[in-house]
């Protein structure tokens, strides 16, 4: 069994407590002694990028990652140019927020296409442009493999192995991966791939959510609170820590039941579950 | 591009046209010149095993597979003994129906368990008992890897590679695999694993359904008619044929919209889609 998790590694992804405004989040985390947050671009833009950076700084919070760049799989030149522009803006926002990690959701199959391999190549094409831009600004691009049930409509990168096959074409200071238990828990190749990622210095983020069933329609909001489902978090942390990762551990749960509850209560429950299960 | 598919390879899994009774199925297939069917145990038992065998024979139909044995992952001794008994009965039914292939849905995680590896080992334990029993009756056990979204509640075998890792512990005349496009389409390792399965003589069934989104609640009934989704069937058939498989190609779609329509119309549409896309 692993040693108990260091509670100070907990970072709360703001989507876990979506009912909270940016100021609620900053105040709530400060009150509970949580020192890390993962932020989302839409919320950051709404509150203001500089203003968010200042709020987090003044609240003693570290931004552990920004979600999300990506959506690189379109075929048309105009759409691809727009995606690059948008991702440059995301890198700039990450740099302003002081986080070194921009999480990428790479994009699904373009309408009518059945060509997974081609779509994956277009991701690499985009990273070749964005990698140096990000590195110059101290930001690392983190490819997040999404569960294979999202391969058609959100992300053609479905396994950690696939993510590393792309990331390793670039320097680790430019492109790495996200290890998210929700997406990888089923994969018997994940342990070997986590080791591969760690050896290459490419674990840029480690995220937790549990796998619960039945899945809701659309499946996006089916993630479970830690301990409610099938994921062996201690085994995952042992692998990720064993691969040399010592950074923040972000809890990122999309779940309407959590969003319907009092935010402070959700944060306290999440912190308790983190200490018990992570 | 592959050569056009031989239309006589089409087999209709009866769940594709669930609105049809066993006699509707036999008459409908005979009328359309479809000569293969995949059957399900519940429907066969309801109509009678011997009686189903006779009906299919008299209608000129070959039973290409029987679904489903499996559910081997329980921990308790009594539950495991019941599963073995039930699977022996399934083998007997397959033999009576004259099919050489019993499809296995191996089972998910037992309630409260997070141990995927242990669950996979219990599958192998059961196959060690059932393999010889099946072989004596001319029936092959076919492990079906199910999409990773079913890993918790239906099947801890999520990839063709995992299925082969288990199957290869036994003679190919006892245990093989099902290649189902719906479950495997996203996996960049599938081509290599199909080749591995074919070289070992372990492709016991080849099934088609398309991947469509959004997924419905519970995700089980989200399969698409051929051509409506993201699967490149011709590429899959080239791989499976190239690996030496020359048997029936079963269309198995669980979709409430298809079930709400006239069965004959669904059969004709499926046969057309098969010729166009497979």
C-alpha cells in the first residue's frame, strides 16, 4: 500500500464546483486550506484574465493547469488557422495565470470523416507550430487522452500510449500528457505508459475522477466523486509517483449532483475523499 | 480499396431486428435470401432449443453464433459454480443449434471491487474448465472484448489484445475471440491484434455495428446502422480477411429506432448497407 497522500497536493479543478463563481472559488479554497486550482478558459475570460491572476495570487492559490486548448482535427485551412490562433491565445492566458500547463482536448473526427489516423496527424501538425510558441512563454502543452467513448466527438487520442506517440515527437518542455484516472482506469497498458511518460518527464498533470455507472445520456457528466466507483486511486498514485511525478493532483469531476449541492460542502467532501482514497 | 463484399457472408444477429419473433426471423431471412443468423439464448429458450434448431434448418439458415455465455467475474464460490453450470448449458444449446461459436461477455467488476486484474484471472479460471467441455461438443468459446465504457458493469476485457492474452492460454479449438467493429474501432492497436488473432486461428466471429453519437443513457442501445457513423468497415474487413478469416459477417445492432420500424424494412436496409459499406 502507498503512504498516505500529502494533502497539500490537492488541487480543485473549478468544474468540480461549477456552482461557484471565481470569487467563491478563491475564498472557499482559502478557507479550506486548499492551495491549488485548475481553471477553465471560459470562466477565466468572463472574470478577466489579469483579474483572475491577481485574485488567485492574492488568495494564495497556485493555478495548476488551464483547460483547455486543442480541437486540432478540422480539415479546412481556415478552421485550422483559427484553431492555432485560439491556442496561441490559450497559451498567453496560461502564462498570465502563472501556470505552466495548458491541457489539450485534441478534437474528434471531423463531420463525415472515418480517418482516425489522419486526425491524429493533424494534431501533431498543430503541435509543431504551437510547441515552440508555448515553450517561449514557459507553458507546456499537455495532451489529455480521453476515454475511447469520446473518440468520435471530442478526442481521437484515446490512450496514454497514443498521447505519448504524439508527444514524443517534440521536446518534453513543449509537449507532454495528462494522466486522468477517469479516462485511463480500464487500460491494462496504462501502468507501462505512465512509466514511459514519467521517464520522459512528460507527466504534466495528474487528474482524478471516479468511474460510475450507469452513464448518463451524452456521457460527459457521468464522472463520480472519489470513492464512489471503480477506480483504484492509490494504485494510480503509486504508479504516477513511482514514475517521478511529485506535483499537484487535481480533482476534476463533472457531475450534476455535485453541482446541485452547496459548494463548500462539495469542497470539504472532496478534500476528505482525497485524503481517504488518493 | 477492398473488393466488394460477398453478400452471402451476411448474417443477421437477431437483436438487430428484435421486433421479430423467431418464426418472423426465419421467414424474413428466407424471403430476402439471407442465409445466416446469430441467435440469443433467451429467445432460443423461449421458442425451444430443439424447435429453434429445426426451424432454422428447415428455413435453410445457418446459425453463425449463439450469444451469450460468460459472466465469469463473480468472487463467491456459489456464484462461480452457477456461472459454470449456466455456461455448460449454453455450450449444449450451441451444439444443438449446430453453431460452432458461443460468444462470451465475460462480466464486469463485482460489486465494490476495483480489481480488474483479478477479474480477468477469474475469466481464465472458468475457461480452463469450460474449454474442454466445449471442444468435446464441437463448440468454440469466443471472448468478445467490449468497448472500455463497459469495463465496470459488463466486461473487463476491453481490447482485442486483452482478449487474446486470455485466449492464447488455451487451444484455438477451445477459445478464440470476437472482432466487433463497435467495440474496437477506436483502437490503433486493433490492426496488429487482428493479425495476431488470425495467425492463431482465433477469429471465431466478426460482427459489425457503427459508432454514432450522442450516446443514450446507459449507452447499451447506442449502436448505429452501418454507414451512419464513424466506423471504416471496409478497412476492418480488409484486416480481418487479410488475417485469414473467411466466415460469416454478422450485423449486430442494438438500436431502439431500428426496433420501432418494420422488421422486413430493417432487414432490407441492413442488407443494402452491408453491400455498400462492408
